[in-house]
C-alpha cells in the first residue's frame, strides 16, 4: 500500500518523516494554504534532500510555473488539486512529470469527473468535497467509490487520522492503491507527528 504524507514544510520535520516507511512526501505550493512551502533556498534544499520521491501540490497553477517549481525543488510528481484540464495534465506528463489528479468527492456522481483523466494521470486522489481545495479534515463516505470503474489506481484522502487504521485495512477496491495523510497527523499546520505516523503505517501495512 502506497503511503503519501502531504503538507510538509519544516526542514527538520521533513527529515523526520522522510525516515519513515513512506513512499511519497508531499509539499504544497498553493499560496492560500497554511502549509504552503516558501520559495527560498532553505526549503528548496530540504525538499531536494528527501530520499523519498517528492510530490508538489498545486491548484490551478500554470504548467510553466509547475515545471519551474519542479526543477527548483526536485519534484518528480505533480499533484493537481484544482480544475486543471486533461490537456494540461497530459502536457506535464510529456515533460517527464508523474501526475496525481485530485477529484473532490461527496457522492457517486462526482466520480464522473475522473473519466477525463484516464489517459493522463498516473494516480487519482479522491478527496472530500468542500468549499476549498482539500484540508477539510472530514472523511467522505468511501462506499461511494464502489461506483468507480476506471482504470487509473487511486489514493484515499480526506480526514484520515490515527483512528482510521481499521477502516483503511478493511477498505477493498480493485484500484485502491494507498492513502494520503495530512492534517489528521499534525500537531500544528504543516508539523507532522512522526511517532503517530510511524504507528499508523505499521498498523495498515
């Protein structure tokens, strides 16, 4: 099971999480997020120094901006969390980036949006539909994913915390690939509790 820890920012905290059994470290480059990574050399070096692959999270940024940030911060993955078109996703993929496309979900009907990304995303990320772009801390009803019949594997996101280990272990879908962990494991915005993460990861693997 893939484990992605998202919303990292502090260099020391990045190093602590990077030592855990995680598969992807996520960094938010959306200026309105309280977890946004500053564009300075201290943080760029901390991200570039990750042993685990780094994923940058963007909301409706231009492809040029995403590619510039990917080069500066050493990002191999781009997570598109806004209303980015399939064409933009495809172009970024042709530039050598691996793509995670977020789909906001509240009901089975929301899954129709995933169809457009069948040929241009490496993974989908199903997150809780809310007024903003992620970070709601709420978990949607995973049973609606029974209606997902697409080819692209997906990550579960939204409201997953230390009490969700049994639910994650018990969730079954042929395209379920892993989980995206963020605010449910924080002591403050962008500060992850490495001990809680380590314990949770051991329980779900």
